[in-house]
């Protein structure tokens, strides 16, 4: 258990509980169990824990729209929730669920913003793929266009123009050995 350290201005759904047995409570990502030690007049909390009838806790009567046993609860400031339990006989703990602050974004707004961000990323990825395909297409077109020019250029620099005599195809000459030294047809010129 941890010592309470959350801001008092937080708005929560507040469920007062009695006879809490933490090992029987259920895991719940958004819920926080806050247990009150009447002797020490202090709160301790267990994150991601929900206790309710049939799962480690029972309701503290009377149930009201602000402090129901189960179901939807009207948001109240955390400080008010804790005070309501501390002042109620038989209340050992509260289970709180975070609620939106007045004027804050709703869950639907958050989901829409997330979807919009995913859509923007998807469109940017599509544009990137199209750009890569366009560049590859341009390079292929350039290769097809320049291949005949490259072939013509390479044929004009043929080695046969460097050999004396004859217009026929170039045939390399075998090196000759003179006086123990290796000579080629070029070194004789």
C-alpha cells in the first residue's frame, strides 16, 4: 500500500465500501482502492484495485446518486469523497474511478483525436510510398532512356581503334618474351 499523494482537486466517481478484503478484490486498471485507518486518521491506497459486493467489499448504506453502491456515480472532488467515508459509520474504504474535469475532453473526443492522428500517419506513410515508387519509376525511365546512349558511347570507344592496321574486330595480341623480359605490342611502339 502507498500513502495518498494525489491532488485534492481531482474529480472521481466515489464508491464507499465496508468489510474490505483486498485479496478478494478484482484487478481494474482505472480503479483505486483507498482504505481509511480510523485510529491513525490516515488513508492508504492500492492502485488498480476494485472492491464491490461479491469481490472483496460491501456497500455502505444509504446509496445515493453521488455515492451509489454500483453503477454510474456523479463526479465529486477526491477530498469530498474521502471526507464522506471518514464521516460515515461503517465505511472502511472508498473505490475511486477518475472522471473528466468540468470543461475537459470527453472520452469520445479523445478517441476522435487518436483516430485523426492515426489517419494522418497513414496518409503520410501512403505519400511516402508513392514518392518512393515515383522515384523508382523515374530511375527506371532514365535507365531505359540512357541505355542506348551508353551502348553507343561504349561502342565508339572500342579497343580496335587503338590497334595498328585493320578495320576488323579487335583481337588482343599475346605478349612476347624478348631477352627474358615480357613485352607487349604496346611497349614496342
